[in-house]
C-alpha cells in the first residue's frame, strides 16, 4: 500500500 | 496555495478565535459543547504529530501550533476556568457512538497501515463528525446565541472552502486525497441545515431558535 499525497493541508 | 485554501484556513482560525473571545468576554461557556471541543483537540493532536517528523513550511508549522494551542485553551476554559457556566446537562451526546466507528474505520480504510498514517486518518474521520455534539446540543436546547452561530458559520465555511480548494487542486495539480475529500464532503453536509438557518434567521437579525 502506498502513502497518500503530501499532507501540506491543515 | 490557492485562494480557497488560504481563505479556508483564515475562516477556521477566525471560528476558533470567535469562540475564545465569546467565552472570554462573557466569562461563560453556556451553549458550547465541551465534547465537540475535546474532539477537536483530539483531531489536531492526532493529525499534527507530523510536526515532529516532517517540515513542510513555516506557515504550516505556525498554523498547526496556533490551532493546537487554541483548541487546548478552549477545552481549558470550558472544563476548568469557567466550568461552573458549562451546560453539562445538555451536552449529553454519547462520544463512543462517534469514537468507536471512527477508530474502526481508520484501521480499515487508510493510505498505509502505519501508526502515524492511521492516526492521521482517524483525525480526518473524527473531524468530519466532531461538530455533532454541538449541533445535538443546539437541537436539544432549541436555540443558540448569535455569536455561537457565527462560530459555526465560519467553521462550516472553512470546510466548504476546502472543497473548492480540492476541486482547484485536482484541476491544476492533479492532487486528490480520497480520504480527505470524502470526509470533507460528509462534514460539509452536516452544516447545510445550519447554513440555511443562519442565512434565513441570523443574518436577518433574529436569534437562532428552532421550532
């Protein structure tokens, strides 16, 4: 399983 | 960073500040659900653990710290400083009804089965339902102070603006996070009924009271 997109949101 | 995202963050911050100012000025947290505020503190705590693992930007770090601090000050005001004004009787939503399914779902549906990722997923799912104790409290008492409705309006506006942000990012950067988007849509739906009342009553100068 891959990690999701970069979590740059709050 | 697009305009929807920045306006969304500003709305979110404004909502938290409105709530803190309301409590501080009136020296009372009447009509505020302590349970919702505990859930929001839990949301930020489990989501922002990446403060220790990854640096994204100064903006990102500063906002996360501000959100965490605001959330914990609010909980402190409700349960410690002004606890005598807290309407415990009406804040009777059963948290296990939210926490159990949200915990289960975050183990089942996540981007990867690692502790940080599961906690992040938990925070996203929990945020989508964290306002329910507050809405439940309003439906129980049948009314809300006008300033409390402003708080709810900006909190809902933040979510609606994030939806616009995701549509924008999908078209411009091909960015798409299914977990965040689906939860965000669910969360926004919970506010629709309230938005209707806000526009038809509060903006026309009436107090929000339910029939």
